[in-house]
C-alpha cells in the first residue's frame, strides 16, 4: 500500500459545472440550430492504455494460467495499479488529439473539435458528447474505432434514438420541442427518509427553520453511538446529493460541521431537511431550448458572521447562461469579516472567480462569453469598483485582484 502523494498518478474528473455547460450548449441555438446529446459507455477502459515506458509490473498468475513459478509481465494498465487511471486519461487525450480534438486547459477531461464542432467530456469510462447528428455519427465511428464500447445512446426523437439516458447515475431526459431535464438521483432521498423512519411524515416548506422552542433544552446532548453512526450515514449521502440540489446546500453544510460530535439539535436539523427533500423529490434543473446566449450572469450573497463559534461568514452564489443553471455553491469564508459589506465583497470575489472559470472554459469550446456579476450590496460593489482598500484598511489584499478584473472590464 502506497501512502505517499504523487502527482503523476492523478487523473481528475470534470466538475458538474462542465457537464451542465455542455447540456446548456446542446439546448442553446448555435450557428442556427440546436445540437444533440450522446452518451458512450466504454468497457474495460483502463485496459486500452499501454504500460510501455512504465516501470515493469509483474503479476502472480492464478493456477493453470501458466507454467508453475512463472510470472506475468503487465503490458496494459490494470485496474488497481497506481497509474492506471492516469494512463487511461492520457490514452484518451492522445487518441482525441490524433482525430483533431483540442484538449481544454481549464478542464483536462473536456475536448472540442473545432472543424466538426463536437464538444465531449469524459468521466472515468463514460463519455458525454454534444454535436449535430452528422457530427455525432462521425464521433460514434471514431470512438468505436479506438475503444471497445459497451453502450452508445443518442437523445432524440429518431427511430434509433431515446428520450431518456443515464450519465453518472443521473438521468438526462429530452422533452420534445422543450429542452432537456436534468434531475438529481432521488435514491439518496429515499434512503435517508427510510433510515430516519420518516415515510409517513408530512413534507415541510423550507429546508430549515430558526432554532428555538422547548426542544432546545436538550438539544446540546450528544448522540449515542448508534444514532451518531446513523447521522453520519445520512449526512454523507446528503453531502453528495447537495451538489445537484442547491436549495439544501446551506443546511447540509451545517450538518457536515457536526459530524465529529453530533447533538440532538443536529439530528433535528437532519430530519427537518429530510422532510423538505421528501416534498421536493421531483425538482430538477430544466434546460429549455433558447436562442444564442453569450452572457453569463452570476448572483452572490453572504450571511455575515453566521457561525456562533468562529464568527465567520458564509458565501453563496450561482451562475446562469440565459435560463440555464451552470454552477452554484455555499461555502464558508476563510477569514473573519468585520462588516457585512466586507463579507459581501468576499462573496462577490468568489462569484467572479467562478464566472471567469466558466468564461475561459467556454472560450476553449469556441464560445466567447461576456460576464456580469450581481450583488445586492452597494458596499461590495463600491469596494470592487475602487482601487485599493480605501477606508477599509483591514481588507485582505489577496482579494483585490477583483478590482483589477473590474478595471480591465472582464466583469
């Protein structure tokens, strides 16, 4: 077992914002038409990558597979070896490059073919591709030429196309003449509701309520071992689920903070959130067909000094391309803001960083986007528009890059 950190074994995965951007590209008119979505599942993916040039790896062969005492010399990347995923990622990159694709520098798992206008991202052994029907036919032949494909699906209304497909355990559905629907996986909600025995509970209208009332008297009591294990299981599932369900992200953050020493109050919050999610189980992101949209709009907000222990604030934000949701987050600020305006300025900086990521990502896919950042704080907007810290002497200088981007009219 190797525990040392090595960069030459890392193989990243595309962020969900990249996948949502591709769905938005499919539902946004480009060069006068909309494009299709295709999903390919490659079987035995790592075995496509060669071990040539790597340190030799020898295998102990099972009885009957070779002469006694002999060892097998590994010629291809094998599941479980340290560099298998890295070698597979490089195999995909070199193969796509040989066919005319350009690899994104912002997200190395995304590729674009400038001549055929094909956008594709790979997560493990799954490919999500956006292109016209003609380009998808070429892409399908190209993938089958280089890799062993287990399953290939094209979303559409044609005889060999389907209206619903799965990618990363999430369903992508085409609604004819309307657009695409991208719901989170409801399995996590069902499992949490079942484990908490809330099958007969009535849904609630909000993910959380202000703590108070008679129940607060015993809220500081720690959970016993079995309850703490139940709390950890359910919270872990909701942490994964919250990446697709922004409405619950703030509460999930509070739940995750209590994982080390959960209390009765923690369990009350968890059950309340589970009842909210039970009532919003069918909520999904909709990517309606829209005209060409070249503007990204982001919204930021902050909750000043929300943590009663550290008095740190919380930043939140979301990014849209037209009517399409691209990215969103709820994250704690790393420093203590001395005013609500300062907290809003840091939240605005986090938003602009996300906007610039999507902007540069889009430019590598042949789409030049403008950026607009929205904040309801006049103090934050004023700090972003000036030069230097001004009267706010304690402002963190590492956040002043935002002012440079504003002056350069990049946002």
